[in-house]
């Protein structure tokens, strides 16, 4: 690989543009097949297709002799299983990537999903066996949650976030949940969610630029910090920089080409 191609590939990898670097490398000869499988795995995982991502990693020869690859395979298996700490970690990191790459509408979409996912997690976690919790369970569906809220708690608001917030305020005594709710329902967080509703990720067509986020929340990265604080307070261990570590591994392989 010549220097120009290396610089191009490195720039794409550092932007988490795995599809772009795959397209670049597939035009070249003698590309490391393990590196390509890692790139494809990351590409699939970025779209939350963890089954395909797992398949790619599992196909790497001598995977059991590499601790980094063993850990990645385990991580992907836990994602497929819907384990809360890895799902939230993946979503936090994915959200962070959007703001770093200036994809503001995608960022707003992830923010909306994070808030809803945290509220759903709090609700369901208080109704099923902790050892059996999974994001893959039917209990996490909006339909099931609203049904339980109506029948058991007489909460009839069809808006999921409002309904669960009402439930937390009335029925949960743990102060950690009330602290989480306070952060999730601040005026500035609600304004960010309303901005999501008004753009094409929601129900409208307005454009979104960084200044819009700054005017509402200050530094947009502070939104991610707030979500991390909420998750830590409710006992979810967040681990970030997974993709930066994988990128470092891929770049080492790239140097050998």
C-alpha cells in the first residue's frame, strides 16, 4: 500500500467509515483477510446487526489465540443476547460518533432512543427477575409496557416517556431513579427531544446544525455525559472507546500491507 492510500484509509477508519475503507481496500491486492473481516464486523455492528458482525469475527482463523479478538467475540455475543450494559455502551458510543462526524440529525435520533431506552430499562428492571433481563425480551416492547402501566398502575398516558416518568415519580422509592428522571426530563433535554421531533428523524423537515444544539444545551457532548451519569447512577456499567481500540488494532494491520 502506498502512502496516499494509507492516509486515506486511516482517515476513513478514524471517522468510523468502515464501508468507505472496505470499498477502498477491496480495490487492492494482498489485503489481510482478518483485517477485512474486522472491518465488515464493525460495519455491521454500527448498524446494530450484531449477528452478522459476530459471524465475521467468528470466521477469523486462530481467533482463540488473540485476546482482543476473543473479547470482541464475547462482546458481540452479549449484544446479541441483549445484555443491558453492552447495549447501552454500544448506543452511547454510536451517539458519540454521530456528533463527532457532525451528523446532527442522526445524533438527535440516538438521543431520543437513549432516553426512551433508559426509561424502559428502569421500568422493566423493576418487574422481572434481574438475572433474566434482556433487551430482546417482549417485556421491553412499548405495547407491553403501556399495557402493564394501564392495568396495574392506572397510568393511561399513551406517550411512553411521560407514562414511565409518571410511574417512577409515584411508585419507585429509590432516590437514584428520581435523580435519573430529573436529568432526563430537564427543560433542555426536552427541547433537544422536540428538535428531534421537528426534523426528518421525527415528524418534520427542519434542518439541524451544531449551533442549534449549542443554543439549547451548551456543549452537545454534555448530553452524552448526562446520559452516562444517569446510567452509572442506576447501576449500568458503561464502557466506551470500543471502536477506537478496534481501530488501533486495524491500523496496526494496515501498516503491514
